[in-house]
């Protein structure tokens, strides 16, 4: 349970850091930040699916 909580906190901390970097360094709009965070989430899910399948072999 504690590991899952730590993992969730790490993901949200990453989202916060990435959005700040995109906004401050690249001067991007809210739409661009939203698209970047969506891509981060989608690739995270895809990575988890890949690792799960790879671990079963």
C-alpha cells in the first residue's frame, strides 16, 4: 500500500515539474501543456502494458 502511494505521488510530482518546465522555459500555452501531459500519461500506460507482458515471458 505504501509503495503504491509513493508511486502515485511520484507521478503527480513529475506532472507538476514537467508542466512548470514547459510553461516557464518554453513559454507554451495551456493547450500545449495539456497535450504534453496527455502524451506522458499515454506512454506511461503503454509502458506498463509492455512491461507486464514482457515479465510474463
